[in-house]
C-alpha cells in the first residue's frame, strides 16, 4: 500500500496513481467545455425540434428521457460545438452536489445547457470507472476542500476549474475493468432493494393521500348522507356541510415587514409552510427581508409559482414569505386550522388549482388571488372538522411510521452502496470482496 497523506483517499495500492481530472481528459486542460449561457439559447428553443436540450436534472437522475425542451432547427448548426456525443462525460455544476454520468449510445443527440460541463476521457481511465470514482456521494471531502473556489457565487456549485483540480485514484486499466464489473453487480443488488422500498413508500403515500382526501371532502361517518353541489372540482358533500366561495371565507393580506427581522418561511408541496432554517435550501437568500409579506400563525401561505403542484398550507409560524407569494387570512374563522391545511392540499383541489392556473408551460403556471378566491370550498361544522383532524392524526400516525421505516432502510442501503464504491475505487477491498 502507498501512503497518500495529502489526499482524502487514504492509502491506495502500489501500482495505482492519483490523478487530477485535467490529466485524464482528451486535450488536457482544454478538454472540458461549459454549456452555452442562457442568452445563447434564449429565443432559440422550440416546442419540438430536432435536438433536445439536456440539463443537470438529466445528469443527476442519469435519465435522458426527462428532457422536454428542444432547440429549433434553424439554430442547431451554430450551437453544434455544444452537442453531447455518446461517450461524453457530463458534469452537473449547480448546487453542492457533484454528479457526472456518461451520455449513452441509445439516446438522441442533445445540446447541453449552461449548468453542464462535458469532457472526453483519454485512454488512462475507463468512463464507467471514472463515474464511480468521481461522484461526490463517495468523494465528500474532496468537494468540501475545493468548493471554496466558488465562494461568492449566488449558489454553491462547481466550475471547470474545480472539476479539473479534483483527484481520482487511477488503477491499471485491467483493474479498472474488474472494479467496474464488481461494482455493477453489487450496485444492481442494492439498487433493486432500494427500488422495492421506494415502491412500498409510494403505495403508503398513495394510501395516506386517499385517506386524507376522503376524510376532508366526504367526512368520516360510514352512514353519511350526501348532497349534490354545483362545483367544478367536487360533485357532492355531506348534507350537513356548506359550500362557499373563497371570497366569503378568506381575504388577501398584504402586510409587509418594516425591518426584515422576522423568520423567513418557505412553502412547499411536500411539507407545507416551514421555516427556511429547517430546510436544506441551495437557492440564494435575499440580503434583506424588508418588504417581504407578513405571515401570521393561522394564515394561508401560497407559493404562487408552485400552487398548481400543491405548494400551499396553513402556517404554524410567525414569519415572512416571498413578496411574490400570497397570504390569505380567514374572514369569519370558519375553519379549524389543521383541517384547513389538510383541505387546501387535498389532491382533487390541487388538481383544480392546476386547471385554473395560466402560463406558457407547466413550470410557468400561476394561480392568482382572484382565481383562488373564486373557488368554492366545502365548510363542515367546526365540531366535525375537529373530529376529522383527530381521526386523521390517529390513522396517519401508523402510515408515517411505516414510511419512516422504509426511508431508514433506504438510507442504510445508500450508505452501504457509498461505502462499497469508495472502498472499491480506492483499493481498500479487492474485486472479490476480500479486504486487501
């Protein structure tokens, strides 16, 4: 074994080397290229076209079927230098993660956007081995040491200078191929196990959503009688409930922070309204919160840009939200706050938000206050709302516990996978699985 004290890899076997990425590229220092800046693509995309535009989501998921944006035919030729070819290594630049993948042979040619780097590896290293050795998930310390190079940017991220300086262990090519075969086999088993746990989570989440939807829209009494309602998104409600337009239930609130000292809140389709401090957010934060909208406990906070996906909820916190979001406040206290939070995020209502939203594409859909306040909402008696909340808390506790168990199992499997890959690409285990 050879001592490599100046690296985060520890000892590596004799006969291996540690090489910076720039020495593993065709054309060396010049062998890495950043995608065109947004201005180069602006006005050149089309609803459909001959060439797809690939971005960091494709690299992170290693899925090139996700791309929905195309380059128009007449602009393709001038951007051919940004074409991704089969065998190219693509690097994701944004966020604090470093991911790379290989452009597969069976996918259509594409143009990379400005969040990607592409490179071609030389004969010293096999592409699949490089992907295993480079990935940040197994190379955490390397990124922590080098990300200081991008400090001062709006988002933590990589650039070509950082990528070229990163080191990877490089065994002889024969050994690389053995490691590739070993890791492909091991990772397939782990990935299949993770997929099974994820499938269970999806089924449990679907059950939880259906449980909430039925309870908040149709009640919890088995012998419930119903009345038909004139609504675009729900056909009936219990005959003891009312149906009212939002404008009679809520009003838009527009208080603004005067000194910016309040807690900054975020609004997500997954977690509702939560303090930003509790979230792992990479997007930049404004220098001042002065002018941000005040959100009191019990207020409805709606992320206008993602309301169509269910980014709305009732706040349990005092704080402020983005000026581009909306705050709504109850007029006559018709709702229990917890029941209202369930209701606002019920699947049929979220689907109705989407139907009412306007925009040129899904990521640009918006639902503004006049449309929101025109929606008809079911209003159960307050006592029944309280009973529904108690019922759901009891039922959901078991489901969330089961989901947590599945997530814990996935986390252990992912940690195991990281360990196997790291130890394989640093020579700490041989390809037969025996410690060296």
